[in-house]
C-alpha cells in the first residue's frame, strides 16, 4: 500500500500567490527539504486543494491541468511523486452555475480526501494530512488521517473545537516531514479544548 501525505493546498510548499501563471511557482526552500525527506522515506504526495476560485469565475478549470503539470515539473528533480491531484471547484454562492453547489468535496468535509484515498488504494489511517488551515485539519481528522497544521499565518479564525485540532503543529513542511518520518518527537502545543 502506498504511503502518502495529503497536502491541503499549494501554499504549503510554494512561495505565495501566483495568479493563473504556474510558471511563476517556485518551491519554498524548507518545502524542498521536507519533500526530499518524505521521498527518502517512501512517501508520495497527494494534493487535496480547495479551488472555490473556479466557482467564482476567477480561475478556469483548464488552469488546473497547467498547475498540476508545473507541480510535477517541480517535484521530478527531487524524485518526488505527485500521486494524485484533487481539488474542489465548488462554492454555493459561486457565479459559475455548474460549480455553484453544496458539494461533498469541500473542506472541512472529508469527501475529497476519502475519494482520493479510495481511488489511490490508500488507508486514510496510515496517511497524514498536512495543511495550513483548520479546515484542512478538520477534513483530515474526519477522514481518519493523522493531521499536521502548518502554522504560517494562513489560519486566522482559530475556531478550534476537538474535531479541528491537529495531531501536531509545526511551522513549515520540513518540520512536518521530520515528524512524519519519525526523525523527532512531535511538537505538541498546549491546547485545552
Ligand atoms: Zn466540492
């Protein structure tokens, strides 16, 4: 069975907004280190991203192919495998009719992760979900994954009930990779529900 790490969005490993131009995407240095660490330990990466910008008409669906291709291009020199690329294009108040729905796949629901896990033959309980919002964390928890929050400023609301709290909180993908490969003890934060 594949060992996978689900990543909640491309902001977990690239350097900020890139609009609709995938050529602008660069890997963050710590993300590169983290990915290499995961590769050495036999992990593949599966992206499970929210792209409500599609429902809002800001991004065409066709841009996802180019985004995926760019990520593969960035991963390949490191020997990292992008084992899956899943996204939710929906939003109930979207302006693009076909995507303006209440869907099964939007986070914090587990639908996208569960679909990816089923299609890829992955046991969610053996997988990690790494994201930079508590919606990512809740989706991972609901799917039965172990979860890591990358706290680098993208989460601003901190509505953290028990279902939304991660197994581990770290600052970047390299620290997350350390935890995943067991190279160091998990960094637990003092959180009282
Ligand atoms: Zn959806």
